[in-house]
């Protein structure tokens, strides 16, 4: 882990919660073993995905031939800086593998994502991927989703009424702020963090939320993850 890693990681860490840098790094490193020559790779967003991008870049410099699509401007800039070739959706039909983090993962592989505000692009990339590999530190594993506030991306127009409608689903809906300004996503939308505390039926809630006019998408990823790789404090890595 270099000084530059620590510097970059400290900047982006403020936006994300979770376990230690090492737990995230070892999970991400294992996931990169599934990337092979000639693959189109989806690059996730966040501190865990950061390590996957770094490891991929190392392999690219050693000769691995891949093309990548990023789930955020932040990851795209990092990939470009590290020399990973980027490709756009107009050039491909599908993505071979995507490696991304998550805010919560249950034992049925349902996820909450969007802590970094990138849920929409993350879901588009995940849905276009043959394989979605989720990399997390052990703190992200839960029996039931919902303690982490569910991020919902909504359009700016009428956001007040969209938020009222979200509250009717028995959650406390809070507009996400950053540096005392309303947080704006890479897509020019707002994020509402919905505090449910406990989510009984992720699929049902996912569908209910997405039916509200003004909602673009929400951070519940149901039936999408193919593999979850977990990094533990003792250095162990488990593949679920
Ligand atoms: C960003 C995400 C991230 O994958 C999620 O927030 C986990 O981040 P980290 O790996 O930094 O803990 O969904 O929108």
C-alpha cells in the first residue's frame, strides 16, 4: 500500500463507511483473479472497487488485455489515469464481468448499494454483465437489509413531492447533502437516503419504490449478484 493509495483512499473514504482498507483490498484482489484476457470489465465505485481497479491496472501493465466501462466519473478518471482502456456501450452488447462493492449484503445476495451515489450507473452496468462479483469487507454482511439507509435516485423536478411519497413507505426520507449543498449525481439527479431500519421483502420494496413518479432507481439490487467475496480482519478471504 503506497503513500498515494493512502492519500487517494483518505479522500474517497470520507464518502463511504465500512471495514478496514486491508479487508477491502484482499477481497478486491481475489475478485480480479476472475478477469481474463480479452474480457470487457465493469468497474465499480467506492473504496473497495478502488482496490480492484488498482489491481486490474497492475495486471494491464503486465500484459492483460481488457477493456473497461466505469460506473462513475470518479472510477472512469481513476481507470484512465492508471492506463486501463475504456470502452462505451455503443461498442459492445454485454460486459463479461463487473466487480463492485456494496453497502450491505444479505445471505441471499440481495444488496444495498449507492452509498457513494453511483447506484444508477452501477445498476445499468450490473444488468448488462454476464457476471457480477461483489467485493466487501466483513462489516457489510447482514442477516437482513435496511440498517444502512437505502439510497434512491430521484429527478430534481418535484423532488419535494417524490420525497413525501417515499416517506409513505414507512421510512424517514432525507435529501443527501454534500458540503452544505444538495448532492448531485453524475446523472444530474438527487439522492434521497431512506431510513427503513429493516427491510423485510427487498424485491417488493424495490418495485414499490420504482413505481413512484420522479424515482429514477433505487439502491436495492435483487437477484443480480453472482458471487460475493468477503475480506476478513485475520486476512482470510471467503467466496460466498
Ligand atoms: C457506491 C456504492 C459502493 O459500492 C458502496 O457504497 C460501497 O462502498 P465502499 O466499497 O467504499 O464501502 O454502491 O455507489
